[in-house]
C-alpha cells in the first residue's frame, strides 16, 4: 500500500491518493498475493461525502480482498466535490476523469486498456463512479455504485421546498437545475442509450433501510428503459460500513476481469 502525495495542475493544489499495488509473494503469512503481467488492471475506488482517500483501507479489508486478484486499486481524494467541476471551487471532474488516471499511470505500472479499467464508489462516490462510467465509456469497462446518490437532480435540486436547497450544493452544481445536464445521471443514461459507442457494464446495490433507497429505485427504473447491462442487488442494510465491506466483495467478484 502506498500513500502518494502529489501536485494537481487542474486543482492548483497538493493532494493525495492511496494506492494498492499487486505484489507476488510466497511467504507472507495469511495472504496469497498474485500479479498478472507487467501492467496491472486497475479499480478506481471512490470515497463518500465525509471521507478521504484513506477511508476504504480504514473501514474495510479491501487490501486483503484484492490480493488474490492481481489488480491495483487507486483511491483519490476529492473532498466534498461530488466529482464535479464545481461552480465555486475546484475542477474535480476534470481531475478525476483526465488528470488522475494519467498521473497514476505515470507513477505506477497501470494498464491503460479500457478492458482493464473499472470504477466503483459508495454514496457520493457511487454517483462519481456511475458518472465516470457513463461519461467516459471509452475509458472504463465497468462502473459500480454502493448506496449511491444516483438521482441528484431530484433529491437535492428539485425538492418540495426550494428554500431548503443546501448552499453547499449550490457551490458545487450552481443555482440552475441540473436535470438534463451531464451532472444528471438519469439524463446520462438516456444519452448512453442513444450513443453508438462503447457502453460500460453497471452494478448497483443499496440497502432497503438506506436513506438513498428511493434515489436508487429511480436510477434502476430509468436504467431498465435502456439496453444498458445493469446488475442490481438489494437487501436489508443501512448507510454504513458493515454493509459496504460486504458489498465491495460482491463488486470485486462481478468485475469483468480478463474479458
């Protein structure tokens, strides 16, 4: 595991990412580590609203789960940006979609091939993961959301009482309605359906007691109206790390490695 500090030209500041790299070992007690070739398949694993690039390592056993798979995991820091070029703030969409993969590949032996690149995330990171999959289908073969905030246009921007709209989300998305824009995942689904280009495999899970459950139902129904491949799972669960530690293992099994 590597804690990497670096300067982002896009953000204009120093930031960080945490990286897990495959290592072939034969004597490490309790672990079976493997590698596949010189350039590693890569999972970009995104954090939620209140977290940072270290959170997946601190709250789950992701390092142990991927050891036998021979894949790298890149976990970036994006603060509370919703993986968006903010109306008042940093260009985090440009950072996550363009600068970060290029920098990570310049630092580490990561495969640039579409079929070797995947993205997943929880909550805010689930939103970011699906947005990356739908907006950059030429770069990512698969995108997975765990308890994602998948209907931002409705949940945060078009509530019954507009006066309750959070000032924080205005700083991120601006004051205009994001429905029908590249920040609206339901609109991106329709655009992906119309596109003749590559389409990512999608995975979605959410606990039935999660406060984002209705948002997830909206996305699921919208996706069902398209030809995109969606693996959907639900069951008892809240918005908490016990659920995500379990479900990330399902995501790893679902990844189309070697396909």
